[in-house]
């Protein structure tokens, strides 16, 4: 039985990919993951239906309604130029989620193949690359991001690229570590004995089997990307105004916190926190699910 | 706790059910299993993967891993009901009355302590003696299991010893507790045949001289024939046949036992390759009636509908088959196993 | 068991494989995993390579297919000298020489469907179009006794026996000439083992395959091979026809190995055994003499001299033991008792 290490024979009639059924089952039993997914889904829906949900145009200023506290007309109040905070928080979801997801995908696109290659070939190339990464990662990431954006100018694409660049080494490392064990597996040898050239072996047989930890890490990095984007905006180096973005909105309201207009920073801050929490819960759950020690459950 | 029992019986398992609650469904790993082990005897528990033989052993010492659970059944060891023991009492039972040897000796030994240390700890626990006395006894124990140069080897760490040597250490450790019952779960499966022969000799010698009982779990009928006095054959969580070893091998009554013996290849005689058709059934969706019927060349309609009961098949020999019980009149021909089924 | 038709198809000459073992930051020692082995396999025959763990049989099998590079020696398959080929040329040859692995589940890529796994060798080695490949894959499935609807499933959805059938189907996909079977049944249940052995024999007859059958299980070797080579610590200690090896084993190691195999018949319990005391010594820095010296009950000083070479015992039966020579001259049998008289 499972205690002996022999896999249970499953009576599966459906043709779902390996582990998907099991995955869904474990998802159901893990409440924190469910909450995480619910939060992320909630934000995705907000981003999609932003025009329907928003009560005001997010970028048109209205100097007649400055510093309005939260009310039935302005749910989250307004700021110094009369922007409706609620509508801007809604629209900012689009920007921040785009930054989070795009930067993670870009980091994966760089980190996974590079990690696969360096893990497979090892040797001198691997040694040199890893030492470069060590040096690179020894540098405080936020300062690096600030330096790059300050030098090259503010744009949303640059923010995405910088975050991806900061994140890709972590993907590279996990894939490299997986690859080092998977390349010694029987199926790698079997694939070689069939006559697969190295590139086919790496990209068809090995990398798809190295992705579990990548999937567990991606949401964590997405949450982290939102924080970095917000931090950059907060110090005035992120997404340029007037594009609504949580970090720059918090920045706008900093002065208001002491003078009593707390809502200007509070609502975007709360929203950003909720989004990051959602990603972290999801990542935690995925890590549990992909943990090999729990596979027999 | 008054138990009327045969004085030779050391362990009695009655109606044991251990189920695993997996998301595919309930796996009845051990399904209504009953047997007795006698003092001074080695009993072979034979079955293929998924037959429930290891779970049976884990159930006896109440160490079934989640999501498994002992649902029902009694286990009596020397007059003590193990199922109603507290966890603290169970720990004493595991340490002093029952010892286990596993398939992976290296995994069962602690890599941070020398093998001498690990054996002497067991002795200290049992005797309550001083450390140095226990250490001396540990060396003696290692000499008893034929480890060459035991004084030097006692200070070796598990990774410094070969698999065969580690298994000897496990045997020494298991036996230095002077257990009433030794459970050996495929102890020679990863070992080479020449080393296997040495370990089997050792187990036989030690069990006989200590007068304890041994439950020897294996998939290898050759090992059973060489070592055991009695055999229990399990298939898909059920005991399908049990009896004295000579009887089971010369006159197997259950078709599964017959097929198993027929498909065991031998180095001493030439015979065509036999095989049991089909595969071991899905653990969650067991076949109706007799669980062996889809693979049985003699199966008839009744076998699909009704599960056979355990019946007498000879002296001290029981089996679970409608043909043996006489509910179906049919001859079981040996040729059935050599038919082309590939 | 197909009868061999004479001519050697696979020829191994003086194959040697050393592994460097790191013992410090800068120093290495040499582990000679395969030491100067030579044998021939006739077309359509099965050669058994038997021995205990660490004897080098698996390394030898991988060297034969150049899955690992031999240190020296020559491997010929048909008209090709495999040792001369560059690695790209070897990759092209892979369609003609294949391997079936010990761990049936572990040798199938987990995230590929059975269809994709079986199509792969066709993609790599044939010019068939998509439709023809599809047909060939279906034909392969039925050849190994699986259903067409299994194509879209993943390896973990099959039992061990079915997984090994898939492994066999992959190996025969490109109509190879030669297959190395590395313990193909040792991970399988007894009742399923026979099914796979039969399948292998049947395919050998249909396709004229030549097999190298690597196993530690003497009973499986006996029932599948025409010829057997017994290895101990990297060397072949005895080689001959299956009847020779099992009927009249000449080398003390072969005798010990055979007598250690448990017989599934309680009536034969307590038969006399040739026991080898101790354990297989470390394969690093072995002395030049007979490898069995430290454990052999018949050893003598002459055994410490370099060698011994494989000595002729019968027509095609050779053993690397100096006692064989004496024994043959004395005209005695090769039983343990006869040998122990010499000792």
C-alpha cells in the first residue's frame, strides 16, 4: 500500500492531466488556499469589470470636490485634486495585477530555461553563472530597482522588467536544483536511450517535470511584485501619474494622514495588503500540495 | 481478561480490518484477517504488492500510517489485548515484546549514532543496566549475528556498513530486546542471494534458540519454503489460504496459491513459464464476490456473486474457495496455469 | 528461447570501464567497474549477464549501448563498430539498439501521455507521416497487449506490469536489432513476471531480436537465456550455455550463487550449500589475483597470482578458476564435493 511505497492503482476513467484530480481534491481540503484563490478571483473580477464598478472617471480631476471624506457619493472619499479614491482603487487593480502577472511570467520565461540548462550541463558554465547570481543577489533589490528606474526613466514596462529581473534568479535556482535530481532519473536515461538529443531531453522530458516548485513560488512573487511596484511608486519612481496605482495613491495621501484626511492612503493601502495576502495564502497552499512528503495522502 | 487459548499460541489476530481513507475511496487494505502464531515457529506471510501483508504487521504494533485506521479486530499477544492497550503500554510492547526488522535497514538505523550505541541502548532499556555492561553485551550480540570484528564495527556509523551488514545489525538490535515476537517485513528483499542466505540462517537460528515467534513477510515463495513452518497467503486484503508449509506447497487448494507456486521460476528444474492472467485488482474497486475471480481460470458465476468463507481444506489447513467448500463442483487442473495468456 | 543461428551479431572485446572516485579535493582513485570482459551474442539469441549488486553488469549493459562511454575495448553490432562512432552517429543508431529498464514506472516520463512516449522514437528515427505514426503506435499497443484507449493516459495510471509493457513497446517501436533488458522483471509481482517474460520471448521470435538480459535473479536467467555470463567484481568468472552454467557450474562463485537461491519446495530444505563467508570486498584498488580469493573456500596461494584467465571447461564453457584446470586434468566432476577434495 502507500506505506510500502507502491502507488495505489487508481480507477480513473477521466483523462485529466496527471495529478490534476488529486490537486483539486487537496485544494478542497485546504481552507487557506481556498481563501487565497477567492481573494485573487475577487480582484481579477474587479479588474475585468472595472468600468462597470467605478462611479467616476479615475483620471478626470474635479477641483470642486477636494478632500471629501467617504460618503455615499464617494465611497472612499476624494483627494486633493478631487479624484474619486474608490474608482481609482478599482482601476489600479488593473495596473497592479498587470504588473504582478507580467513580471512573474517574464521572470519565469527567463529563469526556467536558464535554470534547466545550467542544471543539466553543470560544469564550468554553471559555476560561473551561479557566482554571478550570488553577487547580483547580494545587492539590495529595491535599491537596484530604484537605481535602474531613476537612470532610465519612469514607465510601467520598465517597472515590470525591473521586477522580473530581480525575481528570475529564484526561479533559476529552484529549476536548477530540480534538474540536478531529475536528470539522473530513469526516465531521463530512457529518453536518452531512445535517441533524444540534449535539447529535446531538457525541454520535453525534464523541464515539464521541474515545474512544481515554480508553480508554488509564482503567487508569492506576484504578491511581492505588487509590493515592489507600490514601493517604487511611493518614492516617486513607479508608474507615472495620472495612471491609478496603489503605491502612488498611498504616496499622494501621506500628507493627509497627519492633517486628518486618512482615507486617501488608507483604502489603497488596505487593498494592496489584501491582494498580497491573497497571493501569499495561495502560494502557501500550493507549496503544501506539491510537497512530495504529502503526495501519498 | 480470561482467555482460553492453546498454550503454544503466542499471537492471535481476530477479524482485523484496517482501512485507508484516500480520496479515491476506501481501501480495505486488511479485510477480516484472522490467524495465530505459535511459539518457536516462523510463519510466512506471502502476498503481492497491495495484498495488505505489510499493513497487517503495522496493525499488530498499531503503527498504521494516516490515512489508514484500524477499524475493527482483536490482537492478543500472550494474553494481552493490544487493541485496548494505552499508547504508553503499546510503547512498552513495541520495545520489549515485539521487534521489527524492515526492508530498508539503513533507513531504519539512526545515521547519527554508531551501531554499537544503538544496540546497547536497546539492551539498556531492557535490562536497566549500566552503559558499559550494555556496550559489552552489544558487542556480544554483534558477534552472535556473525559480524566479523565486532569490537571495531561497533563504533561504525550505519553509512560505513554495507546493506547486508546493516541488516545484521538490525537483526542484532531486534533480538537483543529478547522479544516474544519478531516481525520481519521483507528483510532480505534488497539483498544479494548469498547475503540473503546468511541473514535467513541467522533469523532461523536466533528465533529457534530464543523460542520466540516470527512473522516473516515476503513475496518470495522460495524464502518461505526454506525458512517457515507455516504459511499465510494474502490476496487483496484477505487471507485466502493458510496451513503448514509442506502442505501448502504439496497440496495448494486455493487457485491463487496454485498460480503463485506455478509462476515461481525455479533454478533446479526446467518448466515452462507459467503466469496468472490479469493484474492485481484496483484497491478501491475490488471485484465482487471472490476478489480473485477475474483472474481465476476456474471461476464460475457463483464466484462473482458470493464471497467464499474460510473452510477446512486439510489438517490445520484452511482456504477461501467455493470449489474447495464444494459449492461448485469442478476440478482444478494444474495445466490451467501454463496456457498462453500473454 | 529462440535458438541461435551461429554467427555472432554483437561482439564485445576487452570492454573496460573505470570510474574516478573523488577522495579529496584534488585526488581521485580508480574504480574499475568493468574489467576486460569479452563475449559474443549470436543473432536472435539471448545472453544472460548475472551477478550480485556491484558486479558491473549494469555498467556493462550501458557501455554496450554507449549510454555511458567505455574506457577501452571494442563493441561491434552487425557491421558497425560502435566504439568508433561519434556521439551524433550513436544517436542515429539508437533506433536499432534499445533498452528496457528495471523500474517500469520510473522510466516513463511522468508528464507525457503514453501516446507521446511511444511516438517519440518514431519522430526521432523514422520518416513516417502523422497518420502512419498513429497507426504504428496503435499496432505497438496491441502487440504488447494494451488497449488503444490507453494512449491518452499518463504513466501513473497504470500498474507495474502495464508500465513495463509500455517500456517494451517503446523499445520495439523502431524495429531494433538488439535490446538490452536491464532487470526487466525484478520490480514486478511474481504473478505478472511471467507475462512480461512471455511477451519478451514472443517478440524475440516474431522480430528476430537479439537480447542481453541483465539480472541478479538466476531463475529468470535460466528460463530466458541461451547463454550466460556470470560476473563478480567487474570480471566474467564463468561463461557458457545455460545448460553448462546451471547443470555443471565450474567456478566456486557460480556454485555458491546457485546454491544460495532458495528453492520453493520445502522438501528440499536443508540441502547442502556452498557458503561464501564474508562480503564482497570494496571494488577500489583490488589485488591482481582472483577476485573471489577473500571468500573462496578452496583458495590457495596460486590464486593470488595475476589472472586467472578464462579456462576452457567444455566446448563453449569457460571459467576463470585455476582449480578448473586441475580438476579437468584430474578428470573429476565440478561438484563442490569434488572441488573440496582438491582444496
